[in-house]
C-alpha cells in the first residue's frame, strides 16, 4: 500500500522553502485555519443587520427578473441591467450572478439578513480555498495561514462582502480558486488527470459566467507553467520558446472555453464592449499610473475607504499623472528583484498583477467610478502571499511561541486584531441608505457622482427642494446629461411643477430615447397638463421599450436616481 501523500505535495513543482521554526503539522494547521475562518465570519457578523443599499434596491428589490423562473433564459442572453434598461448596451454578462440572486429570493424573499448571510458565507468559502491554494503554492502551512488571515480580513473586501450587490467578487472567486485547485490536482495526479481537468474547465466556465474578471485564469496558468518549467530545458531563446509552447499546451483547453464564452458574451451584449466614456486610449494610458498607485496604496494601507473615489481621466501629460508613476515603477522594480530570487514570490506576484489587468480598461467605466476597492478582491490573494512570505522570514532572537518564531506569531496576532477592527469600521457605512450616502457626502463632496447620489437620497426621503437645488447646480455644468435632465424632470413632477417637469423630461427623451422611465413620467406629466394624446403616446413608448415591466415599478421613489447607479 502506497504511503499517504502530504497535501502540500499535490500542487506546484516548486521546492519547499526553508523558513525559521519547525514545520507546522497538519492537525495544528487545521485548528488554526478553523479559528481564522470563525474570525472572518465574526468580523462580518454585524452585516446581517444591514439593509439593502445603493444598487441593491434596483438589482434586488426592483428586479422583476428575480420573481419568476420564466426569466431564466434572459439571464444568459442579456446584460445584468437589461431588466431595467432593456435597450441599454451594457458590459456586464453575469448569468450565474443573476441565478445566485434568484435562488436567494426564493429562500429569503426581500429579507436582507439572509442575503447578507449568504454573501458572508461565500467570502468565508473563498477564504478556505485561499488556504488550500496558498498551501500548495508556498509549500508551507504557516505561510499559507498567514496569507489566509490577511486575505480573509483585508479591509478592501468590505465593499464586496458588506454590500449584497458586491457579491460578484466572492462568487466568481469561489469558482476560480476551485478551478485552479483542480488544475493543480490535474498536473500532480496522472491517474485522475482527466477527471480533474473536466472539473477545472467546468468551474472555470461558471467563474466566467459569474463575473468577467475570471477570464484571466488561462493567463495565470500560462505564467505559472512558464515559471515552473524553468530549468527543464537548456538556457537561451530556444528554451524560452520550448517553455512557452509547453505552457500554451497546458492552457489550450481553457482558451477553447474562453473562445466559447466570448461568443456567448458578444451575442448577449450585441458587441464586444460598449464604452461608457468618450475618452481616447491615450487618456486611458495617462490615467493608469494614478489608478495603479491607488490600488497599491489600498492594498498596503486600506483605511478611510469610500464607495466613490474622485479619480478622473487625465487628458494630457503633466506633473499630476507623472508623480504617481514614480512609486509604481519603484514597486515594480522591487517585485521584479524579489521574483528573480524567489519562484514563490513570482507566483504570488502573478496572482496580484494579472487580475488587475481587466480593470485597467478604464474606458469601460463611468467617470467618477474608475477605481473601486472591490476590484482588489482577487489581487489581494497575491498580495497576501507576498506579505506571508515576508513574515515567514522574520526571526528576531531565539524566542518561540506555539513552536514557531515568536515574532511571527505575535505579528500575526497583531494583524488579526488590527484588520478585524478595520473591517468592522469599514463595513459600518453599508448599514443603511443614510450611513451610505453620509459617507459619500463626507469624503467625495466635490464629485459630481457623489452629488447625484446625495440628491437621490434626499429625494427618496421626501426632501425634494434640497434635491432640486443639487440637480440644478449640476445641470449648469452638464446641461446635455440625460441623467441630470431626467432627475430634474422627475423631481419637478413629484413637486407638482408640471411646466418644469415637461421641459426637462422632454429634453431627457431627446438626448436618449432608450430609457422607459423618462417617457413614462413625461406621459404622466402630459396627462396632468391635459394633453391626453401626448400622454398616451409617451406611456405607450415606455411600455414598448420595456414590455415586461410591472407598471408600479415606474412609480417607485428609486426611479429618482435613474441610470447613473450602474456599477
């Protein structure tokens, strides 16, 4: 009978690194992992009392597609926002994300605590998979535990875990990590290689259908295979070509699935990509240093987080966009030096850098939403492994605690306390609408997007005069914005100022004739003004744009916030 293999042997072909202290045994590691998972759950326990906020009120409360299974085919043939904007050409093709919401609606209805519980449990599940992955990549249980602790309690995850609509991050990550683990088992267990490969491919497709970022897995696998094959061939250009060929063969099945996914996506969204801003590629390139510096800062020092950050496109080369490039280049050089000395650091860097690449396509996002903390969910895994590797090399004096260098265990305990406290603080503003918009107002007061959010909140609270004041202020600088004209018109309609409502709603439908809400409220305005024919024509136009809508949905207070809530 063959001896049982250690779990750390089933993974990457990298040799184990010698760290200070005795190797951690499996039983102790399992107990420590259980404590970390419980700690992560407790850190987010307060979210179970939170309400639906921000996009939750549209994607969940106002989403008619979650009410019946008859809409299931639409999950796979349209953008996730098509339930609200059926002719809007979006960029979010996420059928499994919508299916996840549908299942939760069946179980919990519109009780927020159940949705929050599922989101927290999803994050705990990802944290477990992070340990299993890190243990195989780093070949050291204690380093894997450190990485798991940092990942599970990293404060930038607050947005993805405390906000129900942010669950797309842990949802796709749970499938992605499971796929990657099956890939590792496929390459280390020849007897069941085919079974693991099929499982890995199936999980990869589920990840892609949960969120677009998952498409980067083949690139991660290619880079890992390329690193792991170093030394298998003689040095030189020929060796590089040979290693690249071997890595390509490893990812070929994933690339075939990627092609199938892209065809389905293009058919569903009626195109490859529909940019939200009319900025040039040069402007996007000039903005990259600021965006990358933002993500580096928030990985290292994640405090005073905010749903909206006032980062705008850079239109020209100047000191403002050159300055952030300096620390970005320094960090890149430091990582490059470390990667040459440590294959484990190289793999960790791959996991940190590659998942950031899709969100550098800044033209896919709206102004004022170019960077988001939730986009660091997957990259933080690579960052956590890098920090864990650094921690495992610390050794100050002969002191030991629990059989390990005392400085490492003490540092881990301090990190757990600091990160857990920070998570509690950073999740607090997702508690309800008031705390959410109070945070935005206090930290992004000058942002046009923040002003729109604040005006929307005031309108929902019935403080229409205050909302109108903000909308009029924004209109002076954005008179051709559909969003501003629509919200102004709707607010005037609610206050009974029909001529003003007619003016702005009419302008809104001239700017963009694809939004049913504007036609619906223009029709109601015309009706109250006595223009029956025009009223009927506009309401019929609204129904033709969105024939499956519940007519009561148009009259909800949330309509005041309009289409600018898109993520």
